[in-house]
């Protein structure tokens, strides 16, 4: 004798699945819209300063050094003035002339070295930075510096500093 | 007799509702974070431009800062604030007394100029050509 078990199993109806899929589809659409808008915004504002927390420390030190600059030596301690090396002569707190060398040659790093004569006294290194360079800026009365830094292809820093007194170019 | 059944439509909808609330909240928080980071970056860019402008205004002679005339930014290079476009710049000069002139530099951008960064410098008449 063959017994036949009767079950009341049933899956979802087509209507149920359609409604659930429709809701999920709307939801996915919203997610895609939001993420694409975020990406558009990121492209518009590609510079991420939060990735470079040391920038403000570098800029603050550079601002003070240029502000105190009396002239810009061409060469100090084996470093030559160039777009990747900024040399300023400042007056040290004891009255002597101290040369400060900002070395941007290592990408992502800024080395600040101080010299008395040609003898290095200190070195301070900031890492995790955009790529720096500088150029002289003459407003007619003063020779200042324009510091630029690029975060990838984007201009992240563009700052001009002038010394408080007229410095030699 | 074994009676098995799947989830009802109500159960599925309720589960989807909870899921959507969780995901929407996450996306909203993520979006807020992105927006705040973007706004912080914008302020940094704006203050760089203002700082450069202030540096230029420190060097001009006291007499050339005329509170009766309409003044504009002296910078010619605005590449640093290009991501803020469209933006507007403004200079206001106040003269609280004969020997002092306050220069207020302003950049407005975003949502019809609702966002604003402002920097003021005080110039005093030292009798010379300029402060230096």
C-alpha cells in the first residue's frame, strides 16, 4: 500500500517576490545615487588636508623663518638655493646669523635644518606631506617667497610669506 | 501531516523596513562626514587665500588704503580657491580714527555665498611709507 503525505508547503507568490524586489530595487537606486554624488564631490574637492596633519606645523615654522629673514643665501652647508631647497638667513635669539635650510627634495617630506656658518646645528623632519616647492616673489618693495605644495595633481598649498624687513633677493 | 510555511509578505516588508532604516542611517552619517570634511577643506583653502591677501595688504602704504574708495583683492592668482567656485571676494576698509585703518578681507562661496571666511588686519599710520 502506498501512503501519500499531503503537505501544505508553499513558497512566496509572484506578487510577494515582486513587491520585495521592487522595494529592494528602490533602495539600491538610492544607494547608487548617494555614492555617485559623493564621488562627484570628492573629485571636485580632491585635496584632503586631513591626510596631511603636519602641513600646518611646516607652514607655521616656515612663516616665522621667512618673517625673520634678513637675506636669502645662495649656498649653505652643501645645499644650494633652488626650487626644492629654500635657504633663509635669520637672526638667532643670541644675535648671531642662523641659516635655515628647508629641503623639499624627498617627496612627502620636509627637512628643516639650521646652520651656524656651514655647521649643521639641528634637523627637524616632517613626513606624510604633499610635494613642496617654492619660488621667489617680489612685490616691488620686498622679496618674499611663494610656497606651493601638490597633493597628487591638485594644488593643496599656495602661501606667500614676506620678511618683516627688506631682505636681499 | 507536516505543515510548513515561508515568511509572509508582512514579515518580509518589516524586515526590509528595519534593514532600510539601518542602511539609510549609515549612509546619512557617512554623507555627513564627507560633507564636514569637504567644508573643513574649503575653509583651509579660503584662509590660505585670505592669508596671502593679508600679506599683500601689510605692505602697501597706509595712505593707499583709502576708506572712501571701493577696494578689491590685490592677488592675481586665485588657483588655490578654484575648488570653491563660484566665489566672491570683498574688501572693506574702516577708519576708527586718523591713525588706524582696519582692512577686512572676505571670501564667500557655496549655496549662493552662504559660506564665508573673513580675515581682518589693522594698519596704523606710523608716519613712514608702511609698517616696515
